[in-house]
């Protein structure tokens, strides 16, 4: 691993899925996920972000119909 921007350590050419499947990187990927969720919830709580912005166009259309 090499040092990345903003204090994160990054793994070259490795997808999130690969990190979650690899025991060496699973905990790191899980920590990043937890922090990401906290950030998204904070943005949503103050109205800066809404669910439609997170969903793809197809998902947004489906949730509006349902």
C-alpha cells in the first residue's frame, strides 16, 4: 500500500469488491465504508444531499413509481 490523499491509504488497481474479498484489506474497506455512511448521513441530515442524488436514474425512476 502507498500513502494516499487525505490520510487514506490506497491500494493500486484494486476494486472495492476485491478489497472486501481479500482478508488483508477487508477491515480497511469496512472502515472506509462505515466512515462513508457517516458522511452521507450527515449531508442528508442537513439537507445538502438527498436520496435521488445517490440513486442512478433507473433506480430513481423506479422508486418514484413504486
